[in-house]
């Protein structure tokens, strides 16, 4: 008999808190000082590291969310029916799909900006590209938050990660 432990599912923070967690971790875990006297290759590497690290953190967190939440096909029919009554199966699947799409979009954004950073010719241009990359990643996360017609993926303190709207 399969044991289901739904209490192990971590609480998903709302979009703003999620972004704050990732960006503060990036700030703490990567080097923070670069000077204009550095060689351009070193400057490029500095900013590429920040973009790649942020992308990896987003990817890991979103993958954890996707993996921890049970798949509807794998759980007992009783829990599936309970989920449908409380949260709507369609909204649940849509929310997990949005998270998966966001994960893929963030990877594409990071890949594109790392490619652009390889050809950055000044400290200012590299910094601008890094800001744009992190901004676009954060925008992707904020867009999958509560909308008028879509289910909320990041409710405050939600257990399932979705809310019936």
C-alpha cells in the first residue's frame, strides 16, 4: 500500500517573496564587486556567473515544486476526487503546467542573455544585460501569480499550490 505524506509538501511562497528569496541568494552566493579596470573577459565571466546562478536557482526551486506536488494519475482515486472537490483538477493541472512553462522560459532567457554577455564590450553593457536578464526572469515568475482568469500558483500559505478562482 502506498503511503501519501502531503505534509511534506513545502509551502510555496507568493511570487514577490519567491523572487526576493532567489535574488537575495544570488547576491549572497556570488561575488559582488567588479571594477572597470578588470579585463573584459573577467567582467563578462562575473556577470555570466550571476545570470547562470540565478537561472539555476529558479530551475531548482521550480523543479522542487513540480516534483513535490503529486501527479493526479499517480495518487489514489479518493485523493483525486478530494482534490477535484476542493481545488478543481483542471486548475491544479493548469497551475503545475504554468510552473513547468515558467521553468523552461527562464532557462531560455538565461541562455539567450549568456550568449549576449559573451559579446559584451564594456562593464556598463554587461551590467545592463545582467539586469535585463534577471528582470525578465523575475517577470516570468511574477506573471504566473494570481490573475483574473487564471488560478493562483503562489497563494499565501496554500497547501496544494493552487486556489480555485
